[in-house]
C-alpha cells in the first residue's frame, strides 16, 4: 500500500500506525536521540570509491548551468541549526584554510618589514593587537601597534593611512587588572575627561603577549607621568617660584634703599636747620 500520495501527503504518513507515539514537534527540533550515530570520519558506503566522485579533484571547476539551476527553482530548503553548526566546525575551516595561509604570509611579511623599521628606534614593543573603541564601534579591529615612551601608535594593515595616536599625557589610567569584554580578557585604557571616547579596549589571543602589553603600557605611562612631573617642577623653578622670589627680593632691597636714602636726607635736613639756627 502506498501512502502520502493524496492531498494530505505528509499528514497521511504521520498518521500511520507505524509512527504512533511520535511527537512530531520533537522530531522537527531534532530532540530525539538517533538510534545510530556513525563514528566521526567513518565512510558510510560499501567502499570509499563509491563516494570518490565527490572528491575535490573530480568536482573542481564544475559549474551549474541555467538549466541545472531551473531544477532547483522551486525546491524548498530548510537548514537545521545542527547542520549549520557542523558546517561552521568543519567545512568553514576547510574553505578558508587557503585564505588564512595567504593572510598569515602577508602579515608575516609586513611584520618583518616593521621589525626592521624599529630596530634603531626607541620603540618599546610592537605587534598585532585587536582594539575596540569609539561610540559607534561594533566589531574588533586588528591593528599593528607600536609602543613608544610617549605614545601608542595603531597602524592599519594597508599602511596607507596615518596611524591612530594615543599620547601618554591623554591617559588617566591603564587599569591594573584585565577586564572581561565580549568574552575576551582585555586591557582597558581610561582617558582623561573630555578626551576621545573615555576608554580604549585592547586584546589579543596570546595570553602571555597580552600580559606583556599590559605591563609595558603601565610602565610607559608611569615613566611618562614621572617625566612630565619632573619637567613641571623644573619649569616652576625656572619660570615660577624662584623668579617670583627674586622679584620679591629686588622689591625688598629697593624699599630698603629708599628708606635709607630718605632717612639720610631727613638727617641732613635736620643738621642744616640746626646750623642755621645757630
């Protein structure tokens, strides 16, 4: 007996006694445990050559014609979340493997060039880092960072635009502990009031590298603050407190001289008056 050929189609199949007790909502959401789960990597065929026609070498360069596409014009397609997850874990990595290799080669070449540029400079630390900042930022941005005693430079991969500059005197604090942001361990830099967007978030995959960046940033910021404080004191001595003190000394000396001259003049006048009376 054939079922499923009437207007009810799938409903007729579901109503068959063979499927009694089946919760079709559970089937739809794939909640039932399958009776057989093949081992991962197992070839489910009589022979591996039975599926050999799907190898990349056999399918490479094959394109579907308009006539082929017409066959699928009204074909309903439902992709389950489980299947999407499997694709994300396997196929996605395979498809992007070559692109990742090219990207890694390009970054390695650029890093080698930038390393050569910084050999004779006062650069403390440099390397790739991810940053998240700005009021409208929604994604991590990869930058090639260079840390100098007085600034942090964030370069784009292209190198065609000027780097983003973060000066040490703009920073209020490099937060001591890592902060959790978007499921990442991050360095948080807080800026002084009214500067930029208040904070800058930095992270990287390498935990040891991230600790090195955090330590170097805090050290550079501390030394910069100490240097600025020392310069302010020197400037105060040269243009501030000592100058005012010397001015005060000059005024006091002038006042003393005037007082002495006035007293001498008064004494001379009194002597002249006494002589005249005599």
